[in-house]
C-alpha cells in the first residue's frame, strides 16, 4: 500500500471532543444543554444500530438525547403530529427522522414538515436550496464529513478537479455543491455516465457514493488522487455465513495508486455522526444567540 490512510475515526473523535468543549461553555452560558430528537419508526436492524450510535454520541458530547421509537405500523398522521410537537419543543434543537420509513409514510412529507432551522440532517428543501445558493443552513452530515476530511487532507481545494460518483439528494448532490463552494472543478457521475473509468482518471479528488461493492478499481485512479469512499455495502465474508463491510472502492487496488484513501469501516461513517452532533450544537447556538467563536 502506498496511499496514506485517512483516519475518519480519529478525525471524528477530534471533532466530537471540540463540540463537547463548546457544549460545556454553552451550558454555562444558557443553563441548558443542546437537545437532539431522533425518531425511529419500526425495527430495521441497520437503522436501530445508527439510532443507538447517534444517541450515544449525543450524550457523550454533553447534549440531551430524545429518542422516539414508534411501531412499524405508525400512520403518517401520527408521525407528522410528533414532528409538530418536536418543532414546538424549546428543548429540541435538532430533529432527525431515521430513513428509510415504512411504505405507508411519505418520507418527503415528513422531511418537509421538520422546521428547517431544526433540520440538522440538512434534508429539508429549504436547506438544500440554501446550500445551492450559498446561504447558511444545515448541510447533510455525510457530505459535510467528507468535506472536512478533504480539507484536512488537502488544505485548499481550490482548482482541484473532483469527481463525485452518485447524485443522490443525501450524498452526491450536496457533496458536489460543497466542492463547488470550495472552488473545485466538479464532475458528477451517475449510472448513465459513459466510460466512468476515464472520467474518474481525470480527478484529483474522487468521492464514491454509489452503493455498489468495490466498483471503483485502482486502475481507474489518477496516481496520487485523494479517495473518499462513502459506500457501505455488506457482502459475504471469507468465512461461510459471515458478512463483512466493504466500500464502493476496491480498497486493495486503490491503495496502490491513491495518494490517500478512507477505509470502510472507519472512514466516512464516524464523521457522519460527528457532523450530526456538530450541526445540533450549531442549531442550539443560533437559537440562543450564543456565538461560536471558531468554525466547527
Ligand atoms: P443512492 O442509491 O440514493 O444513489 C446511488 C447513486 O449511484 C445514484 O445517483 C446512481 O445513479 C449512482 N450509480 C448507481 N450505479 C452506478 C454505476 N454503475 N455507475 C455510476 N453511478 C452509479 O445511494 P446513496 O447516495 O444514499 O448512498 C450511496 C452509498 O453510500 C451507499 O453504499 C450507502 O450505504 C452509503 N452511505 C453511507 C453513509 C455513511 O455515513 N458512510 C451515509 C449515506 C449513504 P442514478 O442516479 O443514475 O441512478
């Protein structure tokens, strides 16, 4: 392996510790802790793991965690009523409704019902629009975490050529806008892109958010490229009956060519949760008029 390993776990621990330090001062100044409400509908095992991890990180940062676990057959009206209640609750600074939602609930309707100023996931159309036109708002946690890793690795992204593979509303599109905001030259690739390998080969920065195990190969990369692998894919492991996690990038071959690369697990995933905690603190600070001296 020639690439540097981008340690997302360590970067996330640093960000979380910084947030915890500011939470301490926020508490002293306002006599309350920032609060994050997480809503889980049903018992999807992966979603339950994420919700538990988010609750734990919230408490470790000195914030209040409000967990709402609703049965899988919850009606859309009942979930919307809970969102209304959380919107009105002054102790709640951030609201996150864990996706995916059961089929009887329209996820867009629920996301749009969240107060944009408590939408710490950054999925509300108002926040997507703010990002698109460069206004302050909440940015989706996964692409925000990727941006922080890239800035830490490269410093200035200005003039770098970046390829984002994937154009979802929660990863690919906001990622492309964030890179554009940092003055990278951005290409967004997707399932209709022709000759993806040669598109990727132009890039100084590659962000893979596809959901296809180990699709991006080492020989697609420009030597020295910085590779951020967002993918989380469960595949069969070497031992029968055991699965393992892999990214959207074939790590072994990519690490021979890239300048630096995130591992899966331990890369982007931990930064996503750290950014959620960060966004919740930013929300609380805005709502209380508490000045954050440094950009978190
Ligand atoms: P989506 O399924 O919403 O989007 C996938 C994107 O990849 C689409 O834009 C699709 O193109 C594109 N795509 C699919 N196949 C190809 C192909 N063969 N070549 C090029 N592009 C292709 O996924 P998400 O954005 O939600 O997630 C992407 C990955 O990131 C998943 O593995 C997910 O588990 C992971 N993830 C990880 C997070 C973390 O915290 N680490 C958080 C969120 C997601 P088209 O639009 O044309 O269909």
